[in-house]
C-alpha cells in the first residue's frame, strides 16, 4: 500500500511530515492527506517521489488498474 511506503520511507530518512511538505512546497495538512490515501497531482507526486527516493507513479497504480478493469468508467 502506497501510504505505508510514504510513512516508512519518510521515517527511514528521518523526515517529519512538515519537512517533506516544505521540500515539496505544499501545506503539511495536504501532505498528511496524501499519507492517508489522497492521490496528489502529478507535479506533487513527482516531487514527493524525488525527495523520498521512489517512483512517483506508485500514486497512480491503483487508478490505472481500476480503469483497465472497467474501461467504460472514468477513474475517480
């Protein structure tokens, strides 16, 4: 699950939520929502991936899977 990866990676690197939010240029409350499962914009996903050292597309894996499974419905 991506949220576990975010928390684990952030803690492994010794960052607080505020540290990552500052590096990415977003509010801490927005970052907290992302850690709790909110899908960020592509720009924010790329920045988080860069600073935490993982592939940013992880945020969109489940959306792609849902779209592929039911191509007649738009991803939410």
